[in-house]
């Protein structure tokens, strides 16, 4: 997959970098990202509410909503396609408040998440669904960090190289989905 005019970004992301991104921009991410899904998010927010801090640092980090399949022999990870992001919406604003820079998933988000993205200067990236095998080739390292008993819903630390994403919601309130609908309706 070749992305024309993609901006290369390295993690961790800074507020300065995030402010430059606009809804509709393609990026190629390289560096470390967390991977977590529904059950991990639920546990993170429960811990945050009970202890006031998390067992991992989220400031300037990215969470990829993915439940990877087991790795085949000789591979780092199995298929790693994005999970529907709206399932994490009840938990996401609290994580953005802690300084989470971005999330990666698929599909639209709730108004509460869009408001939190703008309020905290974050970004929501979408990855193309249905190409989990290709995306797994962009992951060069995978390590379970928390809750291995959750299997694919555990918290992982992934190292990615030129991982393709589209900016769906930018830090200024730009909305790729709304823009695309408006363009389609105007034709």
C-alpha cells in the first residue's frame, strides 16, 4: 500500500505535531504504540478511578484499538486490523485528560470523544479495516504489558514502522467523516 503525500510521524507525539495535522491527512507512524481493546480500557478506567493513576504512562502516547491474532511461526504478531472504536468511547475522554495524544481504530466516535479530542488537543486516526494481515507487517515488535489473561484484549506495546493511518478527527475539531459526507452530498 503506497500512500501519496503521507506525513511521517515518530512517537511519542507532541502537541506541536498534533496541531499541524488536519482531518483527511495521511500519516505513516513509526515508533511505539499501545494496543488495547474493550476489557483493557474498562480495567484502566477502573484503576484510574480507584487509585488516581495508571500502571502505564499515557502522556503523548497512542492507543491502537486492536485484538491481534496469534503470531504464525516466524512472525511478530498475527493479523492486526483495527477494532470498532465506538466501543471504547465510554472510557476514552478520561484517557485523553491524562495526556493521551491519539487513538487508532475504525469508524466514527461519539460527540463526547470528539469534544475531548478538541479540548485536549488530541487526534483520532483511522486505519483501513479488512487489511489486518498487511497492517501486521508494519508491526516489528509486540510485547504484552498488562493482563495477559485477556489474550488479544491485553495491553500490548507494539513497535510500528510506517503504519498507515488517516486523520479522522483533528485537534481543532476537523471531522473527516462529516467532510466526506458533505462532499458526497454536494455532487
